[in-house]
């Protein structure tokens, strides 16, 4: 694996390997790399969880983080994303983590830059590390994917999380259903649509999505109260969920819009567990990228033999 830009690049075997590797990641104090690595975290869009969990993951792996703030960087003098990335490469960054509002930005850089690129979210394109932490969270719960019914519900059209998760879960053998208001259906995603009322009664995982207002046209303003009752996870709908079913959301959560505020931390919610798992999933991605380059020591990997996906 040279870069980590799209979940579509990975087979079921590779996905399982990364899920199991995430589970083995801990902070045992061993330096897992044969040389000092430097990370460039280039965030051109707001982020709390992704940015901070990359930072924690990098520090736990003994990586030096090069501080970058878009607002005070030379991008404000007109420097392009490519020149910014090339600068980081030239001054010794070992890899780049990039979040950008333009679809395929990480993919483009991966073709132009000689160090590994990790996609931390590109526009409405993909969010592969969010996907990995979501897969890891589901695996912790059910220990398999084959035959699981998973509903992804919310702003499908504008969500990079929906895209990455739908592809990956299908690759792993889950039955993926999408649920949203008509205007947010996405014709490029070939999955069955289902009403949320139906999904809560039949699905093992209800994965909610944030309403992506920053990607909507100005005149598309939403009535938030009626959105919850029509399309969100209300307490009434949650009461109809299967006993073993779990609630997920990549966050940030709009409490009272996609989900009733009281459900965010209820027994069936794994929303904060997802965040916790994000650190390990990101450690696994970085470790694996440098293992392919012969720079990681084998200790994590010995503990982690991927099994065949059933
Ligand atoms: N944090 C996720 C993302 O950056 C989900 C969201 O913002 O809705 O895509």
C-alpha cells in the first residue's frame, strides 16, 4: 500500500488486515519505526476528531508532527495545495495527511508527490480512515460482516462517510441500505433505499450522518425540528430497534437534528467508542504504510495475522 486515499483500492483481505491491526495498536512505548518519521497534517477544512486523533496516533507512534495552520500558512499568500505539499516533502515530511474541500485532492497529490498521502476527507468524495474506524467498531461488536444489515441514514448525497462505508461494507459482505429524503439520494450509489422506520426494525447497525449544511446551496435551508421527526432517529424510532442493534454517527453530531440528544450517549450508541477507535485505526494505517516501505518493525504485525474473511 503506497497511499491511503480511497477505500475502493482495498480488497476484503486488506480491509480485514487493517481492522485486526487497529485492534493490536497500543501504546506500549516501543518505537515501531527504524527511523524518525515526520508527519505533515494539512487540514484545509475544519476538523476536531480527525485532526486530533491523527495527532494522538502520530505521537503514540513516536512521530514528530510538523505544525500547519491553513489560516497562518503561505496558502494565504496564494500558494497552491500542490506547492504546499511539495514544500513539506522537500523539508523532510515522511507522509502527509490531507483534508480538503475539493473531491479527489488526495488522489491528485498521491500522483504528484513522492511520500505517502493519507486522505482525511476530500469534499463529498471519501473519508477512508473514518471508514476504517467504523469498520473496526462494527467488528468489535459483531466479529463479522457477512450478512449484517446496515442502514446508512441521512445526507447521503453530500457525505464522504456514506460513500466510503457503503463500498467497504459491501466488500466485506454486509447488506447495505441507504435511507434519506428524496433530494439527498445519490444515483451514483447502487444500493437499496429504505425508510428509517423500516430500517430500525430490521438492521443491526443504524449509521447516521450529519446534515452537511456547508455543502448545501444557500436556498436549501433545512427545518431542523421537522427533519428529526421525519428522517432522524427519534426516541420512538429507537424503541423499535433490535435489542442487539447499535447506533453510530461519525460526528460532529447535530443533537436534535439527526438524532434525539438523549440517544447520543444511550446504551446502544457507539458514537464515543468510534472516536476512541479512531486513534487506533489511524495508528494502523500509518504503521501499515511504512511497513510496506520496510520502515516498520514487525512487532505489531506478528501479533496480527489476518484471517480469511468468511
Ligand atoms: N467528520 C466527518 C467528516 O469530516 C463527518 C462530518 O463532518 O459530517 O466527513
